[in-house]
C-alpha cells in the first residue's frame, strides 16, 4: 500500500475514533457519564440497568478496539503485531469488565477512582495511545 494512502486511512480512522467519542453520549447508555461529570463525591449513586450498561460498554469498547487495531495494522503492517494487539485488547476487556462489574455491584464502596479510571479505559481508546509507542519501540529494537 502506498505510504500516503496508509497515512490518509489512519487519519480517517482517528477521526472515526473522535466521532465515536463525540456521539457517545447520544448512542450509548451510560448513567455514570453525568455522575462523573458532576459532583460525584456527594452525589447519589445513580440507578442503572446492569445488563444494558455492560452491553453498551462492551459495544463501545469493541468499536474503539476494532478501529484501534485497524490503525495499528496500517501503521505496522505485520500480522504478529495485529494478533498481539487483539489478544491484548481481549485480555484487557475481560479484566477491566470484571473489575468494573465488581465496583458497580458494591456501588464504588472501595473508592470511586478505581471505577472512574477503569470505566475510562473501557470507553476511550486509551490502549491505542499506550500501544503505539510500545510497538514502535519494539519495532526499532528488532530492526
């Protein structure tokens, strides 16, 4: 693939990630968006539908992950990098979802910061920001 074409595709995919973030409030069910934007230290814990929340988090996570893996694939052009990224995203999803579900079940009694950051890792493409420099550094070491 021509380098300029790959860069344009990566730019389009990054814009798609911004669109998922921009329209996330209207497309995905998340009662904690308003909770964490407000005064959550004294606010009442919101009522929520557990299954609906987890399904929306899952859907949003995998939309962001799919786009992120496409970006990684276009940037590094190696199947092993794509497979590693897919495994990383799958393991991260399982672990983070379990931690978040536990926190939801106990209404953040262990502290709201854990739930806040785990939720953030689930709904934003933070792993792309982490993986890109790591994979680039690994590529430079092996070249």
